[in-house]
C-alpha cells in the first residue's frame, strides 16, 4: 500500500525539521505530514557542520529581520550562549568600517566602535596593525544540535513521521496529488511537497517539474586548532571587516574559517588542504598565538539563491510545490522565524508577533520571474 500524506517535506536538516514542526503545530491533528531524508540520519549535511554562531549582521541587511525575529525563540529556549562579536580592521580601513556601519544603520543591530585599546582588551595578542573594531554585544553561540533535536522532537510529538534512507528520485503530479518515488524505499503520495533539500534544492525542484531558481552550493571550511596560549572561554567571535576569515573559541580550542566560497555540486563536502593553509596564514596575521595542531577539519555546503536571500513560498508555475531553500550561511540563526513564516505562507495563516515585520517580497520565489537561471 502506498502511504498518502497531506504534506511531504524533503530533507531533515534544520530547514525541514523546523518547518515540519511549525506546520504540524499549526495544523489540524488529522493533517498527515512526513519528512523524507535521503541519509541514514537527520543533520548529516550542512546542519551538522555549522560554525554555530548567531551574528546579527550575517547574511546582509535583508537577512537581519529574520535573524532578529528569531532571537527571542532562541534565547527563551536556552539555545544561545552570549559571546559577543568583533569585526576587526587594520589601520587605513576606516572607510570600510564606516561603510559597514552605514550598511546596517537602521537595521536594528547594536554595534559599537572600539579603538585599539578596546580591541586589545577583548582580543589579547592581536597584532599591532589591527587598530579598530566594531563590536556586536548580541552575538552568541548557538547549540545547533539541541535546536535541531528540539524541532525534530516537536515534529514527532505533533505526529510527523520521519523516514530516513528515503531519497527522492522522481515525482509525478497526478490530479492534485504528487506520487513520490524513493527507489528501493518505495513510494508515497502527498498533496504538497516542501523542498527543504539544502544543496539539492534545485535538483528536487527539477524532479518535480518546477523550474530551478539557481540555488548554488558554496563550500565553506572550518579547522579546529589547538593554540598556545589556550583561548579564554569568553573571547569574542572575531571576523575581519573585509570578510576573509572568522574564528571563535570552542571549549579550549579555536574554530577558524578562511570564509571560503568555492562553488560545488551538491555532495558530501570535504575540506581541501589549500583552504586550511589559507585559513592558518590569515590567522597568523591576526594574533601572535602559536598554533600547536590542526586537530580537526571539515567543510559543508552553504546554498545561495542568485540574490543570496532565502526562497520561501509556493512555486508560481508548479501546483503543490513549496520552496524552503537557500538558507545560505544563516539557516540556523534564522530557523525559528523562517519556519514559522514558511508554515504561515503554506497554510495561508495570518502572521503573528514573530513574523509580522517580515517582507515576503524579499523571499518569494516570484522575484526570479519565469526565466530559467543562467
Ligand atoms: C561551515 C559552515 C558554517 C556555518 N555556520 C553557520 C552559523 O554559524 N550560523 C548559521 O546560522 N548558519 C551557519 N551555516 C549555515 C547553516 O548550517 C545552513 O544554512 C543550514 O544548516 C541549512 O539547513 P538545510 O536544512 O537547508 O540543509 P541541510 O542540513 O543540508 O539539509 C538538507 C537535507 O536534505 C536532504 N536531501 C537532499 N536531497 C534529498 C532527496 N532527494 N531526498 C531526500 N532527502 C534529500 C539531505 O540529505 C540533507 O539532510 C554554516 C554552514 C557551514 C557549511
């Protein structure tokens, strides 16, 4: 017998787990929802590889509303640990610092200027050429695994079925129903497909006969370093104003990224030695700490639409196909508001206090028109 669902969510990363939970809680208990995940367990891809911070400017001014709207949910749920962030700059980069501040003026992000003395107090060992910073007091670490499990747990409690080792291979639209082909794992039917497939979002769209919007996976690398002196637990997340690296402490170690964005096919991403070397070279220009070992390294795919904003909403040409993709480098910190908003759009429900300030025009798939992506 082929199981029939009202809603089939494809992908059990942060996007799929969170929207399934919000959909289930906002729906009648008779509404049948399933999450189909191709891997052996949820979170194997990008969600399991994040750098786990909430930085209010990350993703640009049009992502800020999603990040700010998610803040209370993350704080009240106990998913955040305050850290503070610093965008650091060298002597001569005053113009870039001011341009950055101006770009986010009026966005609701708290930012304060620090001089060399203020920077040194927050980042002991910082080299002399770094003379200024913008500090962001609301920056925090996110417990990504706890948040992901929270959404999977909420979904399960509300009756959502999670099916792992169910990779969507093809789909046909018959009448007002999707017939979904999971290869050896069988078939299912559903009225609505939610595309929460991360790096594979365009491929899932194409399988369903929807026009891909141009979701591009970009590889991002992180190295875990053992350094001397041991990093203080309260060191800030440190990013440079030019966007060439970031690092933060994690239980006695440093997580460092060269801020790489290498285009990739959707895949099980792996780190390249070159990117680790670049990261270390940049890090050594920032602080005088000694690197004792690269203990661990990993990479993941951050997936962006052509304008680098996420894509939420029904496809205009393909009935019953809902986009929930393009979460880029901000899909954890924006998850609560994005999922609530996505569920409201899908169910036709009104906005609530969390989502009232979001502008759907920024995130709708309609903004890409009906032309095929380049
Ligand atoms: C190195 C790195 C650092 C990051 N740091 C941060 C950070 O500090 N803060 C932040 O907010 N964000 C961060 N991000 C971004 C964040 O991790 C992502 O935005 C988020 O995890 C995306 O979630 P997702 O559910 O869309 O994708 P994924 O977690 O990749 O989930 C998609 C799922 O869909 C499944 N799937 C794909 N195709 C199919 C199919 N055909 N059938 C069934 N299942 C399928 C996949 O197996 C996968 O499990 C970072 C990302 C990286 C790589």
